[in-house]
C-alpha cells in the first residue's frame, strides 16, 4: 500500500489561510482566496474518495463552485465578485477553460502548496 502524500499550504502564506479566516474578511474572495479554497476542496474530495491526487490535472466545474462557496451565494454581490475573480484568473492564464471544466495551472499549485 502506497503511503498517503500530504499537501500543506506554504508557510510563507498569510496565517489567515491556515486558520480559514480569509473567508470572513470583507475583501473575500481575492484571487488567492479563490485558489486556496478550490484546491483545498479538490484535495479533500480526493482524500475522501481515496483517489490519487495529481497537481498536474487540477480541474473543477460550475458544480464544484456550488459546493465550495455555497454559504456565500446568498450574500448580495457575491456571485458578481466571484465572476470577476474567475475572469481575472482566466485572463492571467491561472485558470484555463477546456469544455465544461476549468483547469488550474500547476505553477499556481506549486506557489501555494508544499
């Protein structure tokens, strides 16, 4: 049996990510907030489903967004803010659209996680 690989946020990131406090700030979500939350969700799903996690194949769909940001969808303006953040990430090629999925650039994963 292969040992589980553990992915942790890099220590140089603000402590708010480790504690989950970034979600309560009025500026939420920033581009970094968005990427941290999406990647954490993907990692957790892989762990729960006992699937292999491959940082080179990080992808998500609109359905994933509903699970990650559910409690914030009722906040006035949150969906608009989320659309702006996603558009910025796509313009920067941090997110790449292929079909119904958005793929996360592996370099971004490497910037955030050990």
